[in-house]
C-alpha cells in the first residue's frame, strides 16, 4: 500500500474542508451585504468591520445550540441526512483545477464525475424530508428530487458542446483548450443553459421550491436546528461555489487571463487570482438574481426544464456538430 499517497490525499481532504468552511463564512457575509445594498439597507455592521465577523459568531451560536430530534422522527435517517447532502458537495471539489497545477485529481472523465457525484445529495434531501416525519419537510424533499433530476438532464447536455470542442472530459484539458479563445464565445447558449440549470440544482431563487418558506415553512430542513441545520446551509454554499467554479472551467477560460507572468510561483498565483475573480463574479450574479427575481411556480419550473432547456440543449449540440464539421472541411 502506498502510504505517501494516502497521506497526501488526507492532507488534500483536510485542505478542501478548510477551504469550503472559510468560503462559506465569506459567502454568507457577502450574501447579507449584497442583499442589504440591493434592498437599500446596510446589512450586518456591528460585529467586526462592516459585520465581517458576524458569520463567525453565527457559527459559534449554531455549534452551541441544542440539536432537537422530533418525537416521531426516524432517528438514523434524521441524523445521517445532513452528511449525505454535504459529502457529495465536498467530493465535487476533487476535479476543479484552480490553477495549472492546483487540482487534487485530473481524471480523464473528470467532467462526468463532477456532474454525477452531486446527484447523491438528492438521497440525503429525501432522507431529511422522510425522516423528519413532517409533511412540509416531505413535500420539500420530493420537490427537490423532481427538480434536481429534471435539471440534471439539460445541464449535462449543455456541456456536451464543450466536450466536443475540447475533445476531452478532463477539466484540465478543457481549460488548456481555451488558451486562445474562451468557450463562452463559441457556446453562449450552452453557458446560459448551464448557469440557469445550476441555479435550479443548488435550490437558489427563483428555483428554491424545495425550501419555499411561503408554503413549506422551511422545506426539507424544517425540523433541523443547530449544527445539523448549518451543515445543510454549508452544503448549499459549497455547491454554489463548485457550480460557479465549473462554469469558469467550461466557459470562461479557467485560470487563463491577462498579464500572467512566466515562471513559477507567480504565474500560478496570478492564475489562481484570475480563477477566483471569475468565480466570485458568477456567485455575485447568483446573489443578485436571488434578491431580484420572484420564485417560480412548480409547473413553470418543470416547463422551463423539459419544454425549453432540453430542446435548446439538443439544438446546441447539433449546431456545435455542424460548426466542427464546417471547420474541418474549411481547414482540410
């Protein structure tokens, strides 16, 4: 057994968890500030500079709060559900290339892995709804299953054009293929379908039907409190960051940018900065949409997936094939 490999994977696993935890703290603070400015208010200001330490105080509060188990809940399903939701979000970071040499594992099917692994979280959400023995939580869990499964199909089809252009499902190869031109210029329709489908995948407004407070109290996590509730929120923001990061990898050139110096380590540092800036811009766009758009109805949500995005994704694949065929004939 290669113990050095296991040691490196252990260190990488701890590093990913620390990165997710810090990212969630920053994104929650950023969400509050974005919401405050969009709604002409200040947001958190008291704890730290501009309320910068507010989310850290909230974390301490949630850790110290009592974790309540409903009287008629299924104990094991109720307990395991938050972890079943979080683990797929955590594992998806394995194939994200933050910089030329900053990736845990470069699988030759890395893109397929990323699209497949978050689907496991559906099981955890249904477990939370069923295990809570609460009709609102159960309805939220079933809504989530229908929503995520529906939007996984156009989301997966939207990246087929990128795979056709790059000739690989390796996330590193896809980024390297964009050294001269970003794929958003060649795949604007694919980008639009992917980004909106990602909004639905991570239950963000206007697609937050699984936790619609106006009709389901809080949806699938209604009965959760304390640290278990915070794991659900941590999973949501981890998925938001991962979804936007993959969007950067697929359509926005990954770590490529302007004025990147040659030679290590500065080239890797500047490449990482470019990657993070692009990702944060997409996250800001998601937050902007959350505090701007109203929530869809369930029938509108499903119609958009099956009647609009699915046909458009198939059309995008056909147009990409014709483009590649024409380019081959032109340069042959």
